[in-house]
C-alpha cells in the first residue's frame, strides 16, 4: 500500500478526524485574520516536543539533486543506490510507493518539460506533473489540493504558465494517454494547482544527509544543507504564519516532516510557523509576505516594529 496520503477531504470533520491528538483545527475567522483557519494546541506542549509528523501529498527533488536523492522520499542516496544516470530510489518500499506516478511518468518523454523548468528556474511545475501522473494512474483525485489556499495569479503569471501547461499536455498525449484519462487536465486545473502549490509548497532542507552525517554531527546543532526538493503537505499548510513562531517544521533525512514546538505552548494557544526566513528585518518580511503570500503581517513582532 502506498504511504502517500491522497486525501479527498472535503469536510472539516473528516479532516479533524485525521488530526493528531495534540492539535485541532479551527475554521473560525474570528481567531485568524489571514487564512480564516488555524491550528490550535489541545493541551500544553513543551518546548522541543514533536507535535506531529506529516507525509507529503506530493514531493519532488530539485532538478539539481534529481540524481542524488530518492525520487520518492528525497532521502540522500548512498553510492550503492546511486546509479549515476537517471533517477533512483533509496529502498524497495519507495520504489513500490512511487508506482502511483512513476509508471505513468516513464511512458512519456519529459525532456522538453524538464528543460522548460530548468531554463526558467521553475520548480513547481514538476510537482504539478507528478500530481497529474497520480491522477492519471488513479492514485489521487484531481481535487486533492482544493482545500489549500490558492495564491493570486497576475495576468503575466497566467501567460507564463501556458507554456508549461502545453508541454505537460503534449507529454501525456505523446505517451498515448487517452483524452478521457486527461479530461481533468485543463488550463484551469493546471493554473489552480500551481496557484496552490506556489504558496503551500515547502522547500526541503535536510538536517542530515545520511546516518554517517548524523553520527558525526553534534546533536544539538545539525547543519542544514541546501534544498533537496519541494513538497506539499496537508496539515502543515493549515498553520498560520508568525514572524516569531512557536512551532517549526523540520526534515531529518527525507521529505517526511516533523512539526515541533519551539517554546512552551499553552492549551488552546494557536500554533504558528514562520513561512519565511525569521532573520529578515521587518520591512523585508512585510514585503516578502505581501508579495509571496498575499497578506499583510500583523503579528506581535511586526506590530512592535522589530
Ligand atoms: Zn526513498
Ligand atoms: Zn510578522
């Protein structure tokens, strides 16, 4: 059974059921200004505590790391798994789990699509392609990401997306995927998925690359390496932002995420993560959040001018 979560969660109650016991979700806009929903602690959580783990709905390596990390979980490949050419998996399990997209994907030639992403420095169309493969294989619903907030797309962005959409569609058509199987793949679908991925994808930086690195690094300060890829999650995307967050997301050795408390959190307190680099000054944070995420940050830190 694939461990990929492909939720068809259209009702809050179903989402709530899927929640770990330490948190609950509120959809009341009274509590959260930016998104109209938020994640709250159901009981006291101590600094450093693991709040919950999260498996990605979608994950994809960066094009620069595609030959050195697992094509499914983004774990660093060891030399024995590393084929030197093409993609590889870290384990039999990942190879099995990847079938949900890989069998469809390998039917087509993605050279033009990948070149388009590489030349324009785009990473999110790769996630759209992966989701499209999963929808075609029947492993995911075309509406999988609908619950996530979309970003606003400017006219220029929509025009920019046309090329990627065309290349994606052409790739599947050349692989003899039938029109019926591709019925979901409209320009509207492509833009809507990309709009959601744009503000909900996490850039994954692994704390450690391998077991050896883990042994050699001081446990108190693990150096973050450069991004190995990008991933979209369900629960972590429902956390609101704060420039002085009480929770953060960490990746140890793969795209499986851990949500941890940064300080003591009281029962009923909202859990918030920082969407951007916390070390930026107030003006930089404000413009980054407005342009990238579409909201004006009114957190305590911003209000106090810090
Ligand atoms: Zn793997
Ligand atoms: Zn702020």
